[in-house]
C-alpha cells in the first residue's frame, strides 16, 4: 500500500481513493470477468480485435495495481470454453496478443514477484501458446508475490467435471471406503491452493457469472461496473475495493445485525462462517448454509 501511495500522483483521484481504503481488509483474491472489448471497439468503428488489443493495456495496469496494493491473488477470465464459437481470426488474434504480452511483460512480472499460472483445459491450446505459457509458469514458479491466474479455455462446469474425474481416479486406487467432502473437491479444482475469491468484478454491465469459478465464488461479493474492460483502470479497481469494504459479509449468519444474546445454533462439526478458500461443512443438506 505504501508502494501504491508513492506511485500515485498527489492530489490525483487514485491518491484520494487510496487514502479512503483500509489495507487491512483488502480481498485476498480478486477475480475479474473482463468483458466489453468488442463493444469498446464498435463504439470507435474499429474491428473487434482492436478492443482486445486495448484490453491488454487494462490487464497490464490491473496486474501492476494489484502488485502495488499487495493483493494476494488475481484471476482474469481471458478465454472461455465457449469462446471457440468466435471467428477463427478473432481467436487467433487473442492467442497472438497473449503471446506478445508474455514476451513483453515476463521480465516485469518477474521484477514484481508475480507467480503466473493458467487455469483451464490448456492441452487444447495451440502448441506455441502452451510453450510460452510453460516458460512463464516455470520462470515465475518460485515467486512469492501476486498469484496471477489467467483462465484460458476455462469453464466452471468443465472444471468441476475435471475435479470429479480426478477424484474418481484417486478413489480407484483406494481399497475400502472412500468419502468425498468439500475440501477434497476444492483441492482437485484448478485453483487448488488459492483462497476462494472474495471479490468478483465484471465489466460492461452484464449481470451474469458466465460459467466462471462456479464453485469458488459461493461467497464472493460481486461488483458489476458499466465500464468496458479497455476503459477499466487503477481508479476503477480502487472504486471496486471501496465498495467491497462497505459490504457486510455474513456467510449465511446474521453478522452484526443480530440483537440476540443467544449463541449460534450450530450443527455438530459445522462452522457457521466458512472462511474463503477453507472447507465449511461435509454432508450438509444443500439448504443449510444458504445466505
Ligand atoms: C470479452 O470481451 C473479452 C475477451 C473474450 C477476451 C479478453 C482478452 C484480453 C483482454 C486480451 C488478452 C489477455 C491477456 C491476459 C493478455 P468481448 O469480446 O466478449 O466483448 P463484447 O461483449 O463487447 O463483444
């Protein structure tokens, strides 16, 4: 945060917003649905790919800002399993932009201590893209700063299916009883080892989660902005953080709103307030923790 304040221009909107933030209650993990590149381009009578190109500038700024704010984890939704339905030329441009980004930004990511990883069915990506991604992952693997995940050929349902198949493979090696619980499922997701997102940001005003991190966003606070992704900058991230810090996270309980002196009616072995990324309950009826 100190680094961030030194970086902002005194008197700027960033500096003003930053001074209102409490670094002690930042989200540990921010997930972003980057949407609106096509609309940004259309509004300027440009081809859609110009929107993606402009979107890379936002990617760069948001990563840099998260580093300066010392956010622990950032996950960006860059290409969904459904995005293959787009024209080949657009898809190929996206791979080109990603490769160009990696070639140009890897030294900076390393300097900032970013640990880079991909979530999604990476095996289906073009070989050259996989090779560049592997280099970035290997070269940043020992870093201890921002955990940056880029979702590529990603689908939330596909991720859960992959986790179930991975658990089944494990179960086949076990003689006797095998029991699946929430923690085990979390550990077989692509995001294993990361806390669940506390804050999900979606640009361009759509009120959808679009098959993104379906399991992990169970308790995330959702922030939707009308800004299109290429217009989303540090100042917009700070606004989202301010909004997040005004929310009361209740996890199905009553938070501070209860006037009751009664102790919570907890089921045996069930925590009433699951911590992000940590297992809450096993074998609960689906309605037990609903907010
Ligand atoms: C959604 O806008 C955006 C995408 C599908 C691609 C996002 C990719 C980038 C920002 C560039 C590459 C990423 C990295 C990590 C370097 P849309 O095309 O669906 O917009 P629309 O809804 O307005 O058509």
